[in-house]
C-alpha cells in the first residue's frame, strides 16, 4: 500500500491528504496507475514503476493482533517505542514553531505523539516539493517505510542552491603529453593493464566536459537529453538529505531536521538506497555489483582501486579516504623494500659485530651482578649471547640511515598525496568548491560546566585504571623473573629476559586493545636509573629492571612487533570482520518472523529498502582514519627500532582496503554522499606525526640503542681504532660487600666460586675510587654526544624534509594548465552566449523598425524561445 502527494496547498490540506490516503478506498485508484513491471524493480521505484526512490524513512508502528490485511488499513501505532521513558523522548532544541502553525493537540499516547510529529514533518516535506509514498505492507514486522522521490523541479532548485557543478554541453580536449614522455606513459599503461580495474570510469580519457554550477536560468548550457540520468543517484540522495535536514517540525518543540527526529525516536532510520543486489546470476547489472566484483573482492587485491566509481557511488568524502589509503599503501612498497634490506644487512653482518662476539666469548669470563635481590645469583655475561646477536639485527649503523630515509619518505608521501588530491579535485570538479561553515552556538560556562566535570572525572578514572594495570604488569615481570631464576633448568635461567619480556608484552597488548591508553605519564619514573647497592624499588620490596648488556633496543623491538602485529590481526579479524557479522546475525534474529504467516511473507524476496534496513548504519570515517593514523605512527615514530614495520603495514593494508571495501558495499547502508575537497584535519595530524617521528627516532637512536656509545668509544677511547674492548668499557664494577642488608644473593656460590667483584652496565666510578659509584666522566661524554646527535639529526632531517616540500610543487603543472584552460573556455562560452543574445535582440529590433511597429508590442521571450535559441530559459 502506498501514499503519494504533492505540494499543492496549505499544511492543513496536506495533513488531510496524508490521513486520507492511508485508508483502503484509495487503493483501487492507485492500482490504476501501477506499472505491471514494477515488481521486478524490487523497491527501487515507487509503485508506478517510474519515479525513483531517492531516500527512505523508517519508523516503528504497532500492528494490532488479528488479520494482517486489517493491519494495513488501520492507523499505525507504536508499541515498541511506547516502552521508552517520556524523558528520553523529549525533543532536541531547534528552530521555533513557524508563524501561523496550528497548535498541536496534546497526545494521548507516546506513539500517537510520534505519529503526529511524522504527519506534520511529512506534510512539510510535501510543501517543499518532495513526493512521498508509504508502505506498511512489509516483510519486517512492525516497521513502516516512507519512500521519498525528488521531482525534476526540486532537483533543479536544490542543485542551484547547493551550487552543484554539472557537466555542460561543451567538450574540450585534455592536455596530452608528447614525445618521449608519451611513449613512456604508453608503455606503462600496457604493463599495468592487467592490474587495472575493468570499469569505464578508470580508463584514461582524452576529453572532458566543461562543468559549471547548475542554474535554472542557464539550463540550455547543460546536456538535458536524458533528465533521468542527469542527476545520478548519489546527487539525488544528497539533495533530498539537505531538504530533510532543514525541514522543521513544530510539534517536536523546536526540533530541527531529520537528525533530531531520529534522535527522538520519531523515525528509526533514514538512508538512501543501494543501486541493487551485488551477487546472483539474475541480478541486473548496477554500480554496486560492479564495485563488488572489481573492488570489494579479495580476488582483486592486486588491482588498482576504481576510485572514480567509488566517488560516483559513495561521494567525494569516502572516495578521498580510499584514494588516500591507496596512495599510502603504494608508498609503503619502497619503505618495505628498504626496511627488509636494513634487516638483511643486520643478518649478514651479525658475525662481524665485535661487541656481540665479545659478549659471546666465554673466555672473557665476565661475572655480572644479580638481576634481582636474594633469589637471583651472579651470572656469566656470555649467557646473554643470543640476545646480543639478535639486538644487532635491529641495532646497527643501517638503522640511522633508515631513520633518515623514513623521515624523507613521510615528507614525500605527504607531497605526493597533495598532488594526487589536486588531480582528483580537478577530475571531480571540486576546484572551486568550498565547504560551508556551520554556525556555532556560543555556550556559557554554566552550559559547559557539567560536560567539563564529566570529562574530568572520566579522565581521572581512566588514568587511575591505566596506572593500576601498568603497575601490575611491572610487578608481574619482577615476580616472574625471580621465579624463573630459581628454576633448576639452565636453559630456563638463560632465557629469563626473553621469556619475561615476551609474556609481559602480550599482557601489554591486551591492555592497549581494551583501554587504548598509553603509559607515558609514568615513563620518567620508570626510566630512573639505579645501580647495585642503590636500586630503584616499588613498595620498598620489588626492584626495577635494568637494560641487558646488549642494550634495550631489542626489548623495544619485541614490544613493537608483538603490539603492532597483534593489534592489526585482532582488530581486522575480530573487530572489523567478526563483530559486524555478529551484529548482522543478531539483527536477523530480532527481525525474524514468529508466526507462520509472517514466515511465509519473509520467505519472499525483500524489496530494496527492506533489505537495506537490515544492514549496519554508517558510523562515519573516523574509526577508519584513526586505525590508519595509529599504524602510520608505528611505521614512522619507532622505525629506528623496528625496520620491518613498513612491511607488516603493507601486508595489512592490502587486506584492509578490500576489507573496508567489502564492508561498505555489503555490510553497511549506503551513506549520504558528502562533498569534500580534502581529507580535512587528518592531513594536519599526519604532518604532525611525521614531524614528531623525527624527534622520537633521534632520541631512540641516541638513548635506547648503543649507536652513540659505540661511536664515542671508537673515536675517543679505542686504542687501535676498532670496537675491541667496547663491552668492557660500558661495564662498571661493584664490590659485593657493599650490598644492602638482605639484598645479597642467597646462593653466592651458584657459579662454583666466590665472587668479590661483579659487573653491571653503567658509567660509574669503581669501588676503589675516591668517589666510588659516582657517575664517571665517560657518562657525561656519552651524554653530550647523545644530545649533540639529537640536535644535528633533528635539524638535518627537518631541513631535508622542508627541502622536499619546497622542491615538489603542490599542484601538478598539467593540472594547473587545465584549470586555466577551463576558466578561459568558460569565459569564451558566456561571451558567445551574450553575443548570440545581442544578435537576436538586434535582429528583432531591426524587424520592428521595418514594420514600423512599436517595440513594446513584442515579447522578448518569444524571440528567445524561437528555433535559433533552442533549450531556452525555464
């Protein structure tokens, strides 16, 4: 059953029409205009099979018990929403009641109030020129649909208001490359042809239509041979959504637009329709099916994305996101190659690394101080051989080069994206588009105080929870290390550090995923330096850990690898695949019919708007961008300690693109197309992360790795210009008689001999010095070198990044030429139009003078509507 109407009278008349058309005596009249082939269109059109459904409003209503046919004829009610509290249903503040509007009668029931609001709102939509059709005869129990169609005059009016650029009749040739560059492009096109998507929009074009903001007075400039396809489905839904947003509802007490009505439960959902089904042999070919085959399938992971088709179907904002994601993924390829080379360099040179060879040499017989109090005993430095060799894989001279490379890579990526963005703006006719700024309501401190107080309490609570969990992980590491130290197996004792680090990092991963917090607020406290006899304790009994003789970079690498890989795998497999499917299954169970009669109806094929209602609502692009920003941080911020991060990010993104594409095509309702000329604030965030990455990598290389201490030793303390003796130089001595009471090993003879002097990694004076255990001058020399490296590295890389920004222009030269060419063509087009009008006017006046008739006896419109001025002004 359907209800239709046009804006032909007053609001009262429209309310009467809405109420009258709900009753069955209208059904016979409607059936006379029904297209017999309309059923095969399955909800994409009105019942007449001619008018497209541009938007759908969904609401809940109460069906009385009894015959289903009777339920179609009664006034709809709402039992589902009646259970909600009256407080929850209070309308949001908005515009005031229109002048002269009828005073709303007090509702007798909550669902009747919602019904009254819907009737008024839909009446206002009719006055705005939209056409509506109700459908209560649906396969979803208790759900009604309002189909909305925007007629041609409304589309033209709104397109002019929104200043939508539409293609004109004027065609012009796009600037083509010549000579050697043309041959190179031709060869590249042939090489890349197998990885190009098979869509018309992705083929290289040699001509382009001149675009101009739509104007009803200049309709003759546009190609209106096919009015049904002039405004595509994306544009039509955008126009209808703009009308829905600004239409008021007086009964909602200053409620403004569809957003407020959705928040108050007056409508359950509002969305544009997908073009059709995406799978099946008998499915009509449509853009959604084409996107599914050439974009949202894992089998085409090696192909380029059909970005123009994505933009055509989902709009510019979503198109720009996937274009940015594609550019980012492509740029990860060279970064991954260089990262793998750096890692392989570490593998090849591991046997030539003198410090690790000295640590593995058992002939040195260096006795190290205990790793914990009482339960831990003295140990040989050679037992940390495996850790030292593994550290060289990520802590070698190539790491510094890779850090510089990644800083320049980040700058190049940003510049490359700006150029790509400008090309898309030109291709999508967004060069003159400026996003509208919404008016912001100024709030007083009384309005802000409750929100500020709530935020403050929430932040304090989350910080407290995070601090408690971090503290628990630290205690776990200390207690586990002590427990493993008492194990009788030598292999277990030799792998204490790796075991404790790996298990503790897994716990950290779980905490990060659940809380999405970091523990930087306590980083300074955790890095406070201790020494034998004066260690840093927690609760006066748990001793803090220290770095291994091979350095701390290996531990940082283990943490980053496990967290990055675990976060991506869990987030992709669980959050982005598992949870949406679970929600879809729950919705299926909730909407599953209960009675046999309902099940028979449910078995029939659902109409398009019914099938789309069961999909997940679109929640915006913020989660998608945020996930990639976090990954970009992993790739750039700590690349000095984990050179394989770009490779893992590349492998993840190859799957991520198709995963997101499949989600948009198959799992989500079609979002409203939003115009945008860039990715917004996310670009500034990326630039900030790129700048911050330079500083963080400088500090990681200086203070976490042994790169700077090795350089200082090589050029200052080495006797023969080699790294021999470096390990001994970085170890300080401690007299075991200086242990604090109760902290000495309980089994001092665990190594088979009595220990008098043990070694630990630090730069301190020996126990036989006058200022024993004080920081030595070597420490200050190394610290000065570390700080100098940070300053030099930061300024050098920043300068090189700015140089890259300056060398690469933001706007490609050919695009700049095309934009200027379009402006010149537009001026020429209007000059010709004015000349034509002037010639018509001169001809008309000349004829008037010949006939010796007064000019005011002729209508200028008649001349303009003649055969010489076809397609004139409406």
